[in-house]
C-alpha cells in the first residue's frame, strides 16, 4: 500500500462512518461530535485536540517549516 491508497482508505472510512451515522439517525456518533465532546471535557484537552488538528493541517498543506513541523520533529515522516 502506498500513500495514495492509505488516503483512499482513510477518506473512505470517514465517509462510510458519517453516512452510517446519518442513516441510523445517530448524529451523536459523528466524528465532529466526538471532537466536541473531547474539547468540552477539559480546557487542556481542548488545546491538545485543537493543536493536533492545526499541526496536521499545517503539515499536510506544507505551510510550516520542517524545523517547526511536529511530524518532522517526531521523526515520523521525512520530507
């Protein structure tokens, strides 16, 4: 499997889950609602979750220098 296939699986899984929740009438199980619940639990958790989303977006868009990219710093990926 390469990166393209992994993205297809990831996006397909998200779409499948969102559709499943809509068809079953379970909006409380949506991924966005899970993030909302996590952010409501504790102020620190709110900042951690927001940070993960922002860091991931900056990494994927390549809008951040490798010097500050948390994925680069963790050595999980290489540019």
